[in-house]
């Protein structure tokens, strides 16, 4: 890790649901919260808890020197779209295997973000 730049993840001990265009697209009790120096915390969700049939692959790519190459997806539900609203690292760098198989969502592109303390 670069001096002065830290990344840690933690399990979130609550149920998290994301809704877009009236459809629940994520429902999980296994989200992880990634903390990275200089960036607000980001929720990562196991792909197995995401309705991937509502996601369409995007041409968009980005590279993070600390996590690797990110792929993006758009959400498509009943004629509504949120372009490049989801990203994930198919093959993250070895230091970030804790987010392999997970995806993240831009909060401002989701209609409802619900976190419950009980599940």
C-alpha cells in the first residue's frame, strides 16, 4: 500500500436493500463497507445477492492503483435506466480479494437505499 493511503473493509451487521424503479435489486445481510483514504466509505454487495438480470454491461472501465480494473453496468428496469450505476472488480489486486465477487452502486442513482438493524 502506498504510504499514507489505507484501505480496509468490514462486514456490515445489518440488512441492506436497494430499490430502483420499484424493483428490489439488492437484498443482503452480507454487505461489506470499504474505507479508503480520502474517499467516502463504499458499500460492496455480493453478486449472489444482486439481481444481475437487471444489469447491463457497459463499455465503461476505470483503473484504481489500489484495487485494479473496474467494470461497470447500467441498471435497466421497465424502460428506466441508470447508466454506469454499478461497478466491480472481476480480478482485483491481491490486496483486495475481499471485494472479489462484489459490486458497488452509486447511491445517487438508486431510488431507495434501506438499511435495517434487525434481520
